[in-house]
C-alpha cells in the first residue's frame, strides 16, 4: 500500500481539525441546555460546580496524558501564575454572566455577545496593542457599533449582557495571548480553576449554611441532577481541548469561520427551545451584526490569500 503524500497528510490533518472545531463550537452552542437541566440550581452554584468538577476532570486528564511535569513547571513560574490569575478572574466574570443569562431567559442576548466578540477583540487590539486595522476591519467595527445602538434603542436600554460577555471574553483572550506560546490548553485551564477553587468552595459553603440563592441543590434533586452537575466538568474542558487541537491543524481563517456556529446554536436554543421573544428591532440588530461579520470574514479570507501569494512569491524574488 502506497504511503500518503505530504499533501494528502496535510488535507487529512485539516479535515480532522475542522471536525474538532465543529464539535467544540457545537458543544459550546448547546451549553445553555446543560445549564437549564441543572434547574433549580442558580447561576452561582452552577459556576461553582463547574469550577470544582472542571478541576477534577483536568487533574484526571493530566494523569492520563502524563503531563504533570509540564503543568508543575508552569506553576513554578511567578509571571505565568499572575497572568493566569488575571485570566481566571475574567473567565469567572464571563461564566457567571453567561450562566445567569441562559438560566433567566436571556439566551438570545448571550448569543449576541458572542456574535459581537470577534469585533470587540479587534477593537481591543487597536486600543491595547496599538494594532493597525485594514479599512474593511474598521468598517466591520463601525457597523457593529450601529448594531448595538439599534438594539439599545429597541430594548430601551443597553444590551449589557451582550457587552459584558463580549468584553470579558475578549479581554480573556488578550490576557491568554500574553502566555499563549508557553501555556497549553490543559495546563492553562487547570491553573485557572486552581485559582478559582477557593472562591467556588467558599460560595458552596455559604449557600449550604445560609440557604442564600436557594442553597446547594447538588444532593437534593435526585441522581439525574447529580450526574448533570458532574458533567459540567467535561463540558467545560472537552470543547477547550478540542479547540486547542483544532487550532494546530487548520488555518486561522477557517477557525474564525467555524466560531460563528456556537452563537448560531445559542440563538436557536433561545428562540426555538426556550421561546424567547424576537421583536423586529432585535432581528434588525442581529442582521446588522451579521453584516459586520460578513465584511470581517470576507476581509480575513482576502488577507490570508494575499499573504499566501506574497509568501509564494518571496523565494522567486530572492537573488540566486
């Protein structure tokens, strides 16, 4: 049997990466259904168990993959630990807002936040990293601002949930970029959950003793509820690990295109399953955001194609 050519191997790797990305974003898109199944647990309890069982899953994964030496070496680095501590605070804000939104009838607004997120990430790159934007990127950011204004006028208030999710996740990505070449996905999530574990345990103890927020429901709602709660661990870690593996196999433009799957699925869950209202002004705002994303996506593909052409032409331009 003939050995696969390098081109065939590259296509195979890319195919695996696309499947991994689709599964990862698909799982993120279905997350509101998992949180709804944890009712009557409130947002604080859900996030606390997500941290606890996320850490348990990470610990098992580290043992299975024998990557404890790499994780331990990262823990010994003060700068890495401080950066990951800041990342942990940002992801805690993101998780809490997201869970609260999807369990109180605001899944559609949460979906809008993740549609806006790529545009917020670009804006943060300009403000914080002093990056220069192409004209189409400026146009996409401007269009997204118009969308927020349209939705705010329609709501009668700013879409704070959407903005909180978009900015917290955008800042989280910005912080993680500082250690992106050093910290792998599994070690990163492990360190973040280690930082957050004391807060999670404290929250569960306070709710268990005082009954605040409805108390702790983990053992009071039957075995089905226990199983669903435990599943928050792998539900948190598995998509992230699939995403990290996919990012090594596919181009950034392909990965960027698949990221829209999650908010599309969240929107469908909110409208079709949870029957949240979609008045005309909300549809108008979403339509404007989608227009901005189309502009951004087309520009990304054009930029990637131009970059490949320059790379191919460079050797021809070199003197012999």
